[in-house]
C-alpha cells in the first residue's frame, strides 16, 4: 500500500480570499495563478478573480502547485474551535492542492495533502510541537489510525448505501450523537469535530517531524481492522467506552481504562449508583491526567487551550434565569423554570449518557454526552461527567444550579494530558498506546 492522500475541509464561506505563494495551475487548463485571489458564488457558479480578471467555473476548481515542496497557499479568516469557548479566526497556510467546491450557496476550501504531511500538522495543532518524542509518536499513530479508519468507514457507508443514523427523537426524548455526518465531500474536517489540522502554520519543530517519520505507516490494529482510535484532552480519571458517546457499537479496544498505575483506593467506580459518581466527581483521585505540572500541560495545551485552568475537576454556576434561558435557547424548547436535573444513565467514566431535564412546563430526556454538554453551556461544557446541586428554592423553584464536573472532552481512547505525563515519566510510545487501547497490535501499513 502506498501513502494515501486525504482531503481536509478547511473553510466554508460565501466568499473566500486566499494567497497563492508560487505558481498554481488550474487543473484541466494550462493557466497558472499566483498572488492574492478571491472566490465567490455568482449565478450558481464559482467566480475566481484576481485583480481585474474574473473566470467562472461550474462547481469545482482544483489548484495544483508546480512544486509541492516549496509552494503553499494561505487562507484568510479560518475559524478554529467552532462553537467551543476558544472559537476565533486565524490566517492559515497549507501545502498541497487547493480544491474550491460549490455546495449550495457556499464555497468549500478543501486541502488535498499526503497523509504523513497532514499528520505532522495534526500533532502540532492538537498539542504543542515541543512535546516529548514518545508523546508525539504515540499521538501520530493514534491520529493516523483514526483518519484511515474514517476513510474506510466512509467508503463502506457509500458502497453499501448504509443508513448512518446519528439521532433518535420522540416527544419525550432526544438522543443525539455527533460523528461524521457533515463530511460527505471530504475525508475529514480541520477542527475539533475531527482532529485539529492547521497546516504548515503549526509545523515548527524537528521533533514533530521526527515523531511522524519514525512511525511512518504505523497504525493500531484490532484483528484485521484499523482501529477507530479516539482521543480527548482529559478523561478525568477513567476513560469512556465508545458506545456511550457515539453510535451504539462496541469496540473491544475503546474500553474504560483507569488512568493510573492501579485502581483508585477508597472509591467504588460503579457509577450506576449516583452516590459513587458524586464522590468521584467531588474529589480528586490520583490519575495520570490529574496534574498541574506546567511543563507537562504545555505539551498538550496550546496558547488558547491554556485559557482553561481547571480541567480535571471544575465548577460552573447558573442562576435560574440563566439556566432557563440557556436550555430554552439551546434546545428550542420552553421548559419554563428549571426544577431539576436527574441523571438517568452514566458511563464508566461517570459521564452522563442520559439526563432528565425537569421544567415547570416540560420534562424531557436528553442524550448523549455531547448533546448534554451543548445544552448546558453557551459553547460546550468541558465534559458530561457532572453532578448537580441546587441553591435556595422560592415556591419550589431553585434559584441557582451548581455543576461540578470532571475531565475535558468525551474521554474515550487516549487521554492527552495523561499520555503527556506518562511520556514525561519515562513510558515509551507503545506502552502509552497499550495502556489506553486494550486488545490492539501495531502494524506498518506502508
């Protein structure tokens, strides 16, 4: 098998401004472009303009660099952290091909790039490119496995014309999960919904390149299948099972893992009993990801990530007015006053899978974990591993809700902060991988 090329969705706007650094040929013609260009929709076509010259294309433009090694393109106003608390716009540069694709009234800017080059950027975008070699090697293998598994999955869905359900809903219950439903026209997106990819903007150390080169082609395998290897910032002490977060499918390598050398003492980790979940979340059990070591955290948390100081255990408070307005805004349902939040089902990490929202006008069950996180925050709550406390009541209506939480992200697979501490403590990349992904082997695919 040869190294594959992948397509990454970067930007989706009605107008796109970009710069071509070098000579880029318009595929299908002998015409070359260089410098500042603009693209917009005109009469259901893509208008590509430079200075006073404009060209119309039906639905697609492919711009190919004359020299892949030395030439690149820059996109303006790329949104990162979409709908997360650190959302912002950046100017980002990329090697490889630039594909402009019209979908409805928007132009999709898609980067087509060799997989290993993509990975060098991913491990430098997901974390600091100044991380330890063992951490970066582990993450390179995880990220390579994940993206290759997504490509295989997408091909299977398309070939077999499978229904890719991502929600069930009735009058009293909304159960929704978020995976690949938005990515019909490219392999993966460039943001946290998939894995962060910020082009050559983030490739600035030799160690990140070394980590990718020394693991070239290596993937995690479960039997004959490439592992759908997931990861998050902080599991909160125990990682979560795949089926509790996404589709109801069991993977024997995405199992709950206690993120430490041994099981925590003085805790019962059967979180089907609410008192056990409460004790777990309201305390700070030992774990690889339970660290305040700035040197370790700096390997995982980029500048904007470091705006978050509490991630292993944290607290959020809402007044009744705030929580009622928030739940109404996010759900598009008027619950009235919020009277209670009742945990109905938790996963192995204490993350909520199903939550009953009790209002004076409406009561509903909400799931899965990301839907709960979306409901209870203007962006995304750090995690759904939460317990609720109520403030004083007036006529039976709580005037305040306090949310205590554990971890950052969905919690399945590799715990990035835990892995950083393991690497700092002397664990090798394969030991880190075998800790977080049980029942797996490593295989060189190309």
